[in-house]
């Protein structure tokens, strides 16, 4: 994994930034789930679905161009590379 990408992932989790996954076919959106572990005082992050529950398409979790996380379901373009997301009509 690229060192910069690792730092971005680490800092985004540390800063409690929300991440989303979006269906490129029908537009279904899902926020990443998190669960607090009291004993270790950390959040555990998880995705509820790998495939869209509405149409069955694989959900996109990152920019297809630069692999940056999707930080807003309303975003029309990637904040890192500026490329328009393919699911934006």
C-alpha cells in the first residue's frame, strides 16, 4: 500500500471522518458502520454490504482513478484527483 494512502486512511479514522460506498448502477448510498470497543477505547469500522441490496451491483468504496475514500455521498467529483465520479449523471 502506498505510504501516502496509508497515512490518509490512518488519519481519517483517527479524525473520525465518515466514509461512504455508492452503487454505480442505481445510486444506492451507504455510510460505513462503526462500533465502539469500550475495553480498548477504539472504533471498529465495517461495511454492511459488499453488493447493492437494490440491484446487486458491486458497491464503489473509493475513487476508481486514485483510490481515495468517498467522503460525501453528494460529491460529484473526487476531492483528491478532481475526476468526476462515473456514477454521476
